[in-house]
C-alpha cells in the first residue's frame, strides 16, 4: 500500500478537487445522469472555486498516494451578523468529504476532518455544519458532530 501524505490544497489543485467531487457525486447519486463531461465539469469547478481558494473563503485539504489525490475535504466559511452577546460570529460548511474506495477504512477521512476542524478553530469559527451520508455519520458523530434540524428550499 502506498504511503499517504496530507496537505492543504492550493488554487492549483482545483482540478484534482473537481475530479474527487465528480467521483463523490457519481457514487452518492448513481441514478443521476451528468449533463456534462468530466472535462466540462472540471472547467466549471475551476471557474467557480479557484478564486474562492485564492481568497481563502474556501479551504481544502488533500490526501495523496504516490502524488495522486485520493481524498479531500472542503471548508466554505462566512461571517455572520453580530448578536448582542456575540460580536464575532463565523460559520463554516463542510463539503466534498470523499475518499476513493481503495483508501477507505484507513483513517484518511478522519485525518482530513481533524485537520479541517483544527484549522476552523484556529481561524475563530464557532460552528461547523455538514450534510452527512449514512456512511459518514459514524465518523462525524465520533468527531463530536450532533444531528440538527433545519429547513431548506430549492430556488
């Protein structure tokens, strides 16, 4: 088995992040037929996400084996309006948590999530939110996440 290394993603990693997200979505939603090719998707991903990585609004981390990205996590954060009792309010949404099947059950996602959480704490984020698959739920609960209720609307 290859040695796995971990690092913060850079804007130049947008294509690798796109490929992992493409695989994630294909696995989670096999019933959906993509409207575009992987190349078209990658172009759109780079156009939308690369600038956010440059600005630091999106942060991402990669796990690599033999120089190839095999897992990732992405943090999108924002500033909330102040409350009377809490002036500095920052939130984060975790997305694109994905590990290729051959690298699962080796602690890869846990290590990436732990790194993301440590970064979020250091940056002063007070709350992290994510939507979990059934497969990911035990990991997130073990890391201290709790179920919450919310409402959503597709516009």
